[in-house]
């Protein structure tokens, strides 16, 4: 299990000093854990022996093994499709059935990663009509953001898709109000510009929801909600199917929580689409 997930799973069993230590580790994960134990001790105001006992709780033989595991996670987060393909034989027979089996396993695994409480919290953020919603993704994952935006716009007002071009970002950052929500999709190999956008959004007191993979995007630092979904399909390509499944699952309760309002908006939307089609001859 990833160090980050192990820390989160143990959150209810930690001492006050350990909780302070984990806050520092998770705020700049995994880099905070790669500094010398003496530096981490001073920063967290917890003794080096206490840090050693904490990493033992995580299942590490010592601080050195703890750091080695963090380094392995960091390397995994930057692997390219070429590196992922190495040592993995292609499915020689029935590739469709084999791949669908892998994807089904990822979707089933996601149930253990996204708790019902977290799912409900994200729904509350996105369904609050007082908040504007902004979304963006990376080079490939922006397709998920666009899919989500187009559906959510039929449910509620003030949903915006931030363009990929950073030159256009100031317009959206200037619009941001405190408590607005910025949803960011970012998967390995992460896009550095999105981390900078997330930082600026938080600087304007917006809420950030980061949907990422098991290695966790740098965008997740200080995120309001960090949602990790499994993506490692065992092939040269990571799978975005769990992320799409999460989005589709969110859309159902978001539409149902005020069904009369949703129904009226979709009806008005469809009427305007039909009028537009008549004008253009489509």
C-alpha cells in the first residue's frame, strides 16, 4: 500500500504529535518525507525516535526504508508509457475481454478508495448553488473535465471550463470568489502548470477538488478534497475509466437532489437547442 494511503487509513490511531507530523508530510507529499530525519524533527517539533516509531507503525523497518518507499512512489508517478510497457507482455488472445476485466477490477478497487462520506462532501460542494464551479484537466484528462462540465451545466448554473491555454487563466482567476470550487483532473505524468493554477486558486480562497491517481498530483497540496482513483491497468496505458465512472456517479445525485429544478433546466435547454437547430437548418 502507498505510504500516503497508509497514513490516511491510520488517522484515527495517531497521537497528537503524530497528527502534527502527518499534516507536514501530507502537505508536501512525498517531498517532506525525503528530508533528513533531523530536519523533519525540527520542523514538526517531534523527536527523531518518535518519527522512527511512527514509520514503524506504517510498516517500515526504519526511516531509511520509509524514504526508499517514497522514492519508489515518486519514480512510479513519472513513468511514461514506454517504461510501463517494459516487462509487460501484451495480451496475445482476447485483448478486449482481458482489458475489460482489468477495468472492472479497477472500478471495484475504487470503492475502497473513495468513501461514501467523501463522495457526499464532493456532491455538497458541487451542488451548492451559491458556489461557482470551474473545471480543468491536463493534456489528456481535460477530456474528463469537458465531459463533466457539459453535463453539469444542464443541472445547474455557473459552471465554467477553464481553457488549456495559461494565457487565458487570469480571466478565470479574477472571477474567482471565496468558496467557489475549482475541480482539477491531473494524472501521471503530471502537468506542472496545473499545480501553479491550484495554488493561485487557493490564494483567492477558492475550494479545490483534485481528482488524481494513486501517486497523487502536486495539485493536491492543501486541496479541500483529494480524490484518488486507481488507474494502473497493467498495460502501457493508465486507465481513465474509473475517473469517468466517478464523474458519472457524481452526476446522478447532483441531478436528483433538486429534480424539479434539474427537470426545468433540461427542458429549457432542449427547447433552446431545438430553436438553434431550426435557425441553422440542422
